[in-house]
C-alpha cells in the first residue's frame, strides 16, 4: 500500500483534480490519499488556507467576512460542479459559517477546513472512503 500526498497546487482546480485522479489510478497500490487545501490557480490568486485565516481574524475582531467566505464556498463548489460530483457542500459551509459567526470555531479548526473540503471532494471523485 502506498500513501500519496498532494499539495495545494494539485488541489487548485478541477483540472488538477483530474491529474491527481490519473496519478492515483495509474498505480492500484496507491490507496491512501492525503490532500492540502486548494492553492493558487494563478499568480494573483489566493490560497484557501489564507482566506480561512482571514475569515477567522475578521470574525475575531467583529468585522464581517462574508465576501471572503463566499469566495471559499464558490471555489469548492466550482470544483465540485466542474467534476460532476454529487456532494452537498452548501449545508456544511452554512453550518461552518454559523459556528464562525457565533465564535464557536477555533483558529486551527477554521484553517483545517480547507483540507477537509478538498479531501471530501477528492474522496467522492475517486470513489474512496472519506476519513476526516
């Protein structure tokens, strides 16, 4: 059994997910896949982890982060939709936003959601079991 780790640039968009899938399917012993949060798609783009930290900081100081949070949701939903994955991300994002607004999310938990959503998408795309 092999463990494969993919960084942010490999999770940046649907095209990159397809490349990862091809890599995994090329070797049947690759059965464990670890992924990072979505990285930059182009030079002036934003890493999802940076946006998650920014949302946390805004909320901590009472500054609305809705446009930033919406960018995160949009990015993951775009990947999902382009890959044709049937996965309800909106409900989980709504719950996360509710908890964030209520200041019930730690900085570490908030930052980890990038990997969480990348892993959910990749597991569904590969037909693998998702493990948080």
